[in-house]
C-alpha cells in the first residue's frame, strides 16, 4: 500500500506487543528494521522470525532510560545501513492504574523514565541524523491515556500526555527541515502489556493484575463504541501510514486508534 522498500527504521520496544507488530509490518513492507528493547529473548526471537520470512531485522538490547544506549542503538543502525529514515519511539510500560496517592517516587521515575525520557532520547538521537538529510519520520507511541485522564494511572497518564507535548513542540520547531513528527494513540489493544511491564518493573508487578478488566474482562466494551479490543496490527498500520511519503504533510498530529473510546 505504501512504498517503504529500502527504508531503514529503528523501533524501540519493538520486540513485543504493539512494537513487535510495527517491526513485523515495517519489515514486510521492505524496511530494514533495527529493534531496540530490554527483553533479550523476545528481541532475538522477533529478529529471527522476521528473517525467517524474508525480512531484514537486527535486535540490539537497549534500555531506553540510558541516553548512551539509545545513542548506540541509533548509531548502530546508521553504521549498518548508512542512514535512518524512520524512528519509532514505542518503548513503554504500564503503571497498573496506580493513582496519585498510590504512586511511589520509584514507580513515577520508572514509568516516566521509560515512557517519556526514553522517547526524548530517541527523538534527539534520530533528529541529529535526520536534519542534515532534510528528511525523516519520527513517530512516538502515546496513548488514549495521553488524551484523557480517565483511562490510566497517574504516572502513565502524565508520561503519555507529555509524549504528545514533546511531539508537537518538535513539529513546531523542525518541520521546515522535511522531518515530520507525529504520535499514535492506541486505545485498548490486545497485548500483554501487563505481563511485559511486570517483567521490566518487577517491583510494580503486584499492580498489574488489578484495575480495569481484572474483575470483569469484558468491562472495557462499555467504554468503546466498537465493542472490541483493537489489534496490534491495526496500530502498526497507522504507523506505516505516518512513515510513508503519503503522510509528508502531516506533522504534529496525534493519530488515535481506539475504536471510538475518546470520541
């Protein structure tokens, strides 16, 4: 549908959930994919699976809370393939719906460190490579929790609102360069974000099996006009569009993929 053959993309958090779907779909479209993530086994498996169906993928273990590691990830992609066309800052963890009074300083720092600071590091590293070339696509994963206060916990909500703010600020400052800056805002998507978040943040594991959907797995349908969860591939399709030449005049936008949750 979109001509992305020969492009080079870095996807943080690209080894699981929505990120894995983005990695697979970009690779299927002919993009050379460099996955940065903290889950080594999942990352190795993702790269191997993409290669097995004819795609090109490399996994580099990366903790996005470290600026040096994010810089290494992006530089490794440029050294291997000679350029960087697409940066998808997708790495993120969930806070288990912890409200303000429940949120510890440690949880706040961990959630914002991955969801926001990691996104910032990725944007900064990518933009330094894209500006001299006068082209590029930076796509950040926010959430419906970045658009409404009723969807998630305190630290997650704050981080995802901030991702949209960061995206818009960059768009207002640098879109003349030919680089575009957009966010995707997934709604309730069928992934194992709770399990992955517990694995990455073991100290917060006790929060992950509670809140919306824990007591009543079908409760989410009351908030979604589409009456179903979205799929990771549906979010990936939005990312592919924003990464394409067809989206060249779209910048500073937050593309909602939520079945009508925030309408």
